[in-house]
C-alpha cells in the first residue's frame, strides 16, 4: 500500500542537526555528562501559579469541547494585548487560538496557499518552515539573508524571489531563530513594500517578541497598508515557559481568521479549555511575568558576549533578542556540521550546526541559552578553546 506523496514533502531540510541532537540524547541516556545547548526548551518550568489556574479550571469542569476558535475571554485578552502593544485596534474576531505557534504556522499556510502555489521564507530559518509550507502541496522557496548584512533580509532579494516564483506568501521571523537578530524598521519597511508591490500575504512569526534585548520589537502588521495582508503568529511557549501546554494564536484579518477556524473544525477541534484558562491567567499577569521569564536569556546573552569577546575563531553574530546566539566558526576551516559533531564527541557539548537552519547559516553554530549561567559559561569557554585550537 502506498502512502501519500505529501509525507515526503513534509520532511524538513534539517540535515545533520537532528543527528547531533539524537546522538547527544543517546549519550545522556548512556550516562554521559553532555551540556545540551541544542533546542529551544526553556530550562525554567511553567510558573506554578499558571498550573494552579489550569488545575482550578479543569476541576471546575472546563474539560469538555470548547469554542473552536478559542474561548471569547482569551481571544479578547489577546486582542487587547495586541492593541495595547502595537497601537493597532484589534478585536476578538481578529484572533484565533491554536495548539501552539507551530499549529498556527501550519494553519496560516493552509489558509493562504493552494497546492502548486509558492510560499517564500527567509533563511536561515526555523527548521519546520519548509515542511510546513509544503504540507498543503505548495512550493517552499528560501530567500537567503546574508551574514554580511547581519542576517537582515534584503528587499531586492525578496522582490526578485517573489517575481520569479509568483509567490503568494512570505514568512518572516523576528526576533529571529536561529540568528538572534531583530529586524530593523528599515528591513520591515522593505518587507512591507515588497508585500504590497508583489501582492504577498505576510506571515510574521513573533513567538520571541518578549525576548528583546536591544531596540524594539516592531510588528510589521502595524506598518501602513499591512494589517489587511498580515497574519501574526503568537505563542506562550517561550514567553511563559509553556512549551508543553501547546497554546498559541494567529492575529489577522477576519476572513483569514475564519478560514483558520474552518481548518480547526476539521483538524484540532480547538484547544483544551483548561489550557486556555491557564493562558488567560498567564497573559493577565502582564509584562512582569514575561520579563521574569525572559531575564535569564538576556543575562546569558551577556555571558556569551563576554566569554567569546575578541575570539577570531568564534565570532558572535550580534545577538539582539531570542533565547539563542549564533556564532560564525568559518575561520576554523570546519563546517558547522563537522564542528558540532566533533564538539559533541570531544567536549560533550551539544550545539546545533548552522547548516540545519539552511545553507545561509553554513559555517555557523546556533547555541541555545538554555542552561544555568555557570554551566553555560564553562561550556562556552571550552567551546572557544576548542575552536581556537582548530585555527589553521
Ligand atoms: N516559530 C519559531 C521561530 C520557533 O522557534 C518555534 C519553536 O521553537 C515555533 C515557532 C513554535 O513554537 P510553539 O509551537 O511551541 O509555539
């Protein structure tokens, strides 16, 4: 019996990244002391007060089917938060709740792209992006952002890719995983111009919006002419250390929100009510709880900058946000894949090779800031020494 061809299309292009991760996990299972700086799993656990809200909701009886687009109170809370933070009036009808940011990314592309259409995404990229775009039969087209331009996407490259491919959508991510870069106003204005000139929908993945260390997070939905063509992806995974709760959302025009609602009727049938109540509690704690969750990553970003300062072998891409830093190790003569494999084998430190985020990040490493400060500092010092010993 044959399976659908789509299964193969959903595979990402992560290359050796998964191999490193799985090997590191095997080593840990075998009792080896590996310092894991691989995936974006917060080392801090969900705040017990959020769990209490979840427990109270479930025990209070919110265990049945829920409103499939999301409970009204949560949609209203998300809409108010977006209105307050962006200055753009947003209503509950502009919000649909999803089981995490990943489901939101999938739903957005399903709502906007037909089979055979093309969707653009910027590289380096979060590894699910190409598979997500291809899931519904669309073509995924990478547009590289170059290290020489600080990994800021260039309007001319986006424009050329949109015209050549006839794309209908563009997916961007700022603060960015894997680079830790925040897109400037100029970059986002360039993105907005291309979207309008080439009639693209913009899907703006803003799941790291609370992890901004320099400058400001600008949601491109707020730029002139963009609200009617932008879907913003949000999530509580990183902002509130709720990766396992699976809760996120899309904010966009009502027609697109309604399309995602229809998709949810046919797929997830909504998000558990007690998880939504926990999310409502979390969001109502406001910026203070978010700042508490973000603080360790900012501190560790500073540790990474200090430990790697002045190294010719490991050059940090200036990290302005997110829970990662990216380092250029091309001077060692090793590929990111080879460096990461040897670092794991010889130093028992797990990092992700840049190649697992696309060729645009070849010769780089992504280091997740997800270990406590002392352990991180020691691992980075060893990583630096390892790289410097490999300099030709
Ligand atoms: N987008 C980006 C850029 C991510 O890094 C992640 C997770 O690491 C997600 C989306 C998905 O997050 P979640 O589905 O946990 O909300």
